[in-house]
């Protein structure tokens, strides 16, 4: 295994050394551009409209098992808004409003 590593390193070193060629035999137009490695781009999320159905796993209080809940994006946003409003009303009733 070590021998293969040494051999591979020697080959890479030989390939990395530029070969000197006379300027008269090598035309200027035949220059080679360096290779640029481009990392793969992650997939972009698809655009979601308010009627798109989305499923998510939600934790249940007092249980280790989650529940899969599916609804539209618009309905999830409305549920979140209503929960925030209910919390604000409860805190204002108890005297904890900001």
C-alpha cells in the first residue's frame, strides 16, 4: 500500500513538472487554460404557493413519538398566527404584556 502511494506521488510529481519546449515550435494560441473544479450546487427548494400541501413531523408533549401532520402552507401560516394571537391575549389577561 505504501509502495502504491509512493508510486502515485512520483507520477503526480512528473506530471506536474512543466515540459520546456522551444518558443519557436509552440504557437501562442495553443495555450491550455487551467482546470477549475466546481462544487456541486445543492438543490433549490421549490416555490410553494399557499395551496401547496406540506407534511411535517411534530413532537407531542409527553411522548417520544412524533405525529405526521399534513396541511396547506396557507393553513399552517394561519394556525401559527392564531396561536401567537392567543398567547398574546392570555399574557395580556395575566398582566404579562409588553
